[in-house]
């Protein structure tokens, strides 16, 4: 009996040693490298942030199984930002003091404009997992994003709406005026409407992300008899606005912006979520090894297809891990202080290195802007129960030529 156990033990140990020498598993003994994840786990913004936590966690486990950083495990340190600027600042300060090499976060652009400057001052690389407003990478040298800007992504939703209904002429636009992303996105949507020769119904309707009653804005907008309504807000307000548009009798197409880009709006607008068109920077059906693996793990765990915010969070962690590996291969992590390591990781991110992520092959400009080639559009299809549904990918009427891949794949200059 004793002999058996020791043989088995020896077999396990020698396998582990063999795997480690091939860099296939992260050693349990080596000190982990900390990566901060500062996103919204509470507040209304958690409707978006929850999906980021899942994507980041799956990435952490996956890359540790692959060997972490040349055998050294990574440790994700999660810090809740909640939904406002103060929460994000607090979370960033806590993570930086805890010694993370970089931070994936925060959830909202509105939070990034306040929290990112803190990381910038401390020389801590930030990868924005979902900050799509104009001007995010320009916050500083240490700020980059895996979330394609609204200027690149949002117009595709209007293209899709026109492909579904070429008769659209009049468009009503709503936006949350207290949210930086919504202000940026509505700018892109309004330019797109004009560019496509459609009539923008004036005045454009504004609201607050804390609003729950949109009846006066809805009444005003519907008096202009729109055939398309475009909403830039966040999940709770945006979902309620969609619901009220339908309750007031609007039957035309609705485009929702990135803030409505989650199945977590189903409980808000329920059956009336049906048909919302939302541009996507991720598709679970991208047929690459890394995405198929991510999709499989996600589906196994969550029982549904992975959404964009999870895919982007996974990609952000991947960029940190693969940049750390490059730093280790070239400079040796053990030779660097934490301050030096943070800068070295940032240098790799901004070096033009490519990363084969679930978003496709991505890289970053020297400024930290994302270079990504593939974009999509989905439409929400609610099931008969009015509680469950799915994002169905649809044609968005831009053939390769029309899309001008050159332009789409190059960093978007603004929103
Ligand atoms: C931003 C966004 C959010 C809606 C994503 C969660 O795109 O704040 O920039």
C-alpha cells in the first residue's frame, strides 16, 4: 500500500516537473504576479461589470493553466469600483497600493476620465476593457484599451437598421447627458444619421442615467414621427427608455448603444427588448482556437454564449499576460523593480506587438488606441416567456468595400 502511494506520488511529481519545464503549468510555489481588475461589481453599472468579472476570471484561470508567465502564476485582484467616479478612484488607489503590475478597468468612460489619471501619475498601465468614448487613450501614456471606440463601432448599427428598413427617413436620438460615453456615442450617431442623408429630428432628447420616467422625452420625440430611434445610455435607463417607447406605441426600429449591450437588460424591458439592434466588437462565432476555447469554457460555465464585455475582459487579461511573458523573455522579470516592470509591460503593449485574442488579432498604436479588424451587429430576440432571449448576429449592409477595412482597422481618431 505504502509503495503504491509513493509510486503514484512520484508519478504525479515527475509529471508536474515535466509540465513545468515545458512551461505548461504555473508553479504553485512561485510568487504570483498581481493584475488588478477594477470594474463595477455593484450599483446599476454592475449590469455591465458582472460580465467583465466573468471574462477576466476565465482568462486568469486559462492563462495560469497554460503556465502563467513562464511558470509563474498570475493572481487577479478584484476591486469593486461601483458605478461612479469616486468608487473607481478608490479602487484604483487600492489596487496600486497592493502592488498590481497593471489594471483592467474601469467599466465606464465616465469613471476612466477620473480614475485613469491616478494610474498615469503612478506609472501603472491601464487597459480599458469597455471605455469607448473619444479621448480615452489620450488620457495618458499608460492608458490603452481593448474596447474599440464608438466612432468605429456605432455606425454599423445604423447601417444594419437601414439594411432592415431602407425606407427610414426620420430618426429620433436620445442620450444620457451625465455620462461621458453616452455623450461621445450620441455625437457619432448624430453624425452618422446626417452622413447617411437621414433627417435628425430636432431637438435631440436628453436624460440622466438615474432617470426612470422618460414620458416627456418620448412624447416629444414621437411627435416627429421617427422610423428609427437611437438610444445612447446605460443598461437600466436605456432598458426603461426602450420599454416606454414601446408602451407609448412606437413600432419602428430601435438602435441601442454599447450601454445596452448586455442580456442584463432583459429584466428591464422584458418582451419589449425584442428587436433592439446593437453594434458589437466581439462575436462568439469567430472561428479561432483561442475564441473557440474561450467560448467553450464560458458556455460550459454560464450556459449561454459569451457576450462582448466578457470577450473584451478576457482579451485585456491576455494582453497583460502575454506582455509580461515578453518582458520576462527579454529583460527577466526578476531583474526589475515593480516600478520598472510596470513601465516595461506598458512599453510592450504599445510596441505594436500583436495579440491573438477572442476579439481577433489586435494590437495598439503608440498612443494606446486599439487596432482591430472585425466588427459585427446583433439584434435582440426575446423568447416567448419575455424573460430570456439571445443576441442574434445580423448583416449590417456593409460589404467589405463599403466598410473600408483599412479605415476600420486603423485606430479610430475620434468619436
Ligand atoms: C463606456 C462604455 C460603456 C457603456 C461600457 C460598459 O462603452 O463607458 O465607454
